C-alpha cells in the first residue's frame, strides 16, 4: 500500500512539473500578435537604439539583444506579444539595441551585424507596424540561425523578410545592399557602453532608467508601472 501511495505521489509531482514547465514556456498574451496601432512610431535614436512606441508612452525600456542569441529568441517567444499589446496601449515603449557580439558564432561571421543593419533600414522607413513584424520574424524558428550552425540568412533573405513584413521597396533594397552595416556596428559599440555602465553583461537585458529589470519574473511588464 505504501509503495502504491509513493507511486501516486511521484506521478503527481511529475505531472505537476510538466504543467509548470509548460506554463512557464507559454507565450504571455498568446494570440495578440504584433503591434497594430497606427499611433505607434519608430525612430532611430542615440546609442544606436531604435525606439518603438507611441509618443505618449508611459514607460520606456532599453532592450539589448543580438539576432544570434538563443536567449533573445526565447525572450521574444515568451514576452513579444505582451510587449506588443503594451506598446499599442501606450503603456510601454521599447528602445531596441541590437548588438553584434555573437558574430563569431554565425556561419557568415557577421550575421549579428547584418541583422542589426537590416533593422536600421527597416526603422528608417518609419513603418512601426512592419518594424515589429520584422523584429519578430528574425527570431522565428524558421529564420533564426543556430549558434555554430552551417548557415545563416543572406542579406537577400533578410530583405525578403522585410518585404514580407510590409516594408516599402526602398527599405527592402537597403537591407539587400547591407548599406547600414557600419552604422549598425557603431551603434552596437555605443549600446555596449550603455550596457556596461549599468553593469549588464549578457543579452537579453532590459534597463529602466539605467537599472537592470528582472525579466526572469513573468510579470515584469506589469510591474513597470
């Protein structure tokens, strides 16, 4: 009898653990999708950042990412839709800082920089809704390269993602040409300085007023105020 009880307890623990893991990995606000409010704007700002949000957004967070970063992909998977809704609602604006510290782990040796350059091309079009779609697409399973993988996306493939997101021809051509590569590299260097000043060393990192936000907590967006 005791053995049977022990097996039941073990089964409950295992099932409970699976449910907890599934809930932890479940995207927040699943089903919302990407930014869709025409009032949302996108602009390139200082330190190489791209601000996405309404002009009257209540809170602005600096978010540091790398297009090669697996943790950034997971972060986008978990919080991307919740961030999109908060941006649409004017509760949040995000300054995206795209870094290039993982270039050496890409097949081409410069994918992080090229992806960051592509986001600048897309941002310069002023199409905020398409910018968010493009950013999300970079981290989609079918697009994000694996670290130390055999392939990554060419500029032409990045340009196709931009086109699919709704970017106008001039922006698509900018991506395909790699025209913003040096600007992206310079912006990444400035963003690293901002990160270092806050004591942050890894991506993804979120800063609020120069202080690290604990994004390990599922309700971090709700607690921004």
